[in-house]
């Protein structure tokens, strides 16, 4: 079982938003983006903040991938 943040990067691309913008304009900690890039867990508060900033759904940030 695994959580993937691939939808987050697709959402950023679709909305033409950079990680730089999230860090320096929106105040998202760089450590949060680092955690996501390396597949580490984030809090639901962080998830809520990202959804608010990107005006998107949770499914636009992460997806659950079952073991095969």
C-alpha cells in the first residue's frame, strides 16, 4: 500500500504553479515539498492548506495505490 503524490505534480503543471511560488509566495515550507517528493507522509492540515492554495480536491494532491 502506498500514497503517491503524482497527482500533486500534475496539478501544479496544469495550473502553471511552481514549487518556488508555493514556498516563497504562499508560505508552504520547503520541507513539506521535500517530504512529498520523497513519498513521506504529510498531515491533513497540510493537505487542507494545499487544497486551499491550489483550489483543488484531495484527489488532485494524492492517490492511494494498492500493493499488487
